[in-house]
C-alpha cells in the first residue's frame, strides 16, 4: 500500500469532523463529486451533500496510484444502517496540492 498524497490524507482526516468548513475548503469551487451514481457539481451542491450525510470515521485499507488518479479503499463506520461498510472506493481523479476537482465514490 502506497502513501496517499497530502490532500487525500487531509480529506480523510477532516471528513469525520463535525466542523465541515476545513473539509469543504479542500474542494475547488467547480469541483465534481460522484457518490454512488449521484453527481454533485460545485461547492454549493457538495456542501448540501455533506449536510445530508452522517458523520463517519474511515479506516483506509488500501491506496493505489493509477494513471487515472489515486484510489483509496476504506471501511467507513458511523450511525447509519449497514455500518461498518467495507470496501468503499474513493477515486481522486483530478487534484493538486491545494484542491480536489473530481472525486468518484463507489463500492
């Protein structure tokens, strides 16, 4: 398992915190997040998506660097039916050291 880039590490470190602003600051204003077939375009839709999801914790089980981006597989736990959920894949397709521009999340 390779180490994820710093912005990817920050995504997982901040995602489970109640204060969502530092996590939202990781995304470009025009970022796109696809979460199991639902597309959230722009920071406003990403904020609404985050507001509608329960807080979860992440255990990273694999990190792979691919030509299409960084793929992180994780187990998520929280107050939702089916918790813990193993094998969720986060494909960071477009990002740099300061912002995430495209993220796909799928089992």
